[in-house]
C-alpha cells in the first residue's frame, strides 16, 4: 500500500467528508516568477501592463495583487483590485488576449 503525505491525506479525507465542496477548490494553478517571464517571452501571455490596460483602473479600482495562472488549458491573469467603494474585486483576464473572463 502506498504511503501518502500528510497534506494529501488530509485533502483526500476532506473531499470524502464534504463531496459537494470539491467544486469550491481553487481552479487556478499559478506560475512562479521564472515561469511567468518565460510565458511572456514566448508570447504565450501578454505583459501584465497590457493586461491591466484591458481592466481600466478608473472603472475597477487599484491593483492589490496580480498572478499569472493556468486555468485548464489557458493562461489567465488573476487580478485582485480594491474598488473605490472599498470592496475587494477579483477579476480574471485572458493572458493571451487581455479580454476579461470574469469579475467577482
């Protein structure tokens, strides 16, 4: 019988205990800084500056955090913005085109 690491074992037990919650697991796998630079350099993703132009600052607020992540078979920028009202917004932008994917 294979030996499982403690974090993996805890995750599996949690999924078994709460099967309806599996859809709530993070769907993004974010890239390291080196992987991000390689993706932009190889034209798999536009630069963060170009992605931010797609999400105009005046409409959505101030950038708090930006991550380049894999979502299925594509790359997306996951942007955390602080709205003018003080509400935190998470926006997802297609990293290849700069087109908005979603905002929550």
